[in-house]
């Protein structure tokens, strides 16, 4: 972790000892019994106390050392929400089916919000209080997309910075299988199809 950053790790039904390992290394470990990517993200957001919070998958695909490049524009007041645009470092880092699905969703997201985004990536930063005020309701794979949609509806300044993307450790239930990717696309499509809110 970069200096000045504190790790909040959400145990969302892990079957190994990763939560205990994270705790032994100084992380605050939060147990979230509800399954789902959004449930884990929201539990971490509720547990955080810093005014600016970051989200990052902890499967070794993203390097927490790059969090400052995502958080700095928010801390400087230049953006309200910053997303890390994944730049694969090897061919194995991003399976073709997952990359294609992301590209389609990003194009639809640009059409829905007008935000010039190319990735619905999991590394992101924003102010905690404002994120909570967005009242994101999805607790599955649509959570990151709904965050962007609601932020755009609220006229947030949304930016994107490049981050390195590496092969993950272990097998992903989402990007690791075609079925998981299709489930995520379904969840996110439902978010895009929902009517917009007046910000």
C-alpha cells in the first residue's frame, strides 16, 4: 500500500485464509455475508473513514501502488470520480470475452452519460460522503456501472487515468468464465436501461 493509505479488505464469502492474511498484515477486515461485487464494495465504503476512498480488486491484477495516480485528481479538486483505465501488460491479463464485453459496455456508458470513458474498471477514487449520497442500490456486478451513471446524472466531473493490468491470481467468477461475464453484462445492462435521475 502507498504511504498514507489504509487497506480495508472485505471478506465476501472467501473460502481460503486470505482474510486472516490481510488482517495479519495490518488491514481492517470487514465481513460482508451478502454475496456480490457490489455488496463487498458498499461494505468497504461504509467501513472506510477517510474523506477520499479508493476501490481496488485484491487479486493481484491491479497494483495498489498506483492508487495515488487515481486518487490525486480527486484530492486536488480536479475531478469528482476517477476511474483507472486498465492497460493489459500481457496477453493473459484480460481474456478476449471480458475485454469485448467491457468495450461494449463502455461504449454504451459513453452514450448514456457523455463521459469520455473507455473502461468500467474496478480501480477508482471519489469522496466518501458524496459516494454515499449517490445511494447506489445494485449489490451485484452492476455496482461500478451504476456509480458512474449516478455520478454523471449528478453532474460530477468524471476522469480516467491509465493503470497497469496484470494476470490475476486465481480464477475469477466474472471475467474468468464466459458465463460470469454474461452475468455481469446482464447486471450492467439493467443499470443502463434504468431511467436517469435528475441531479
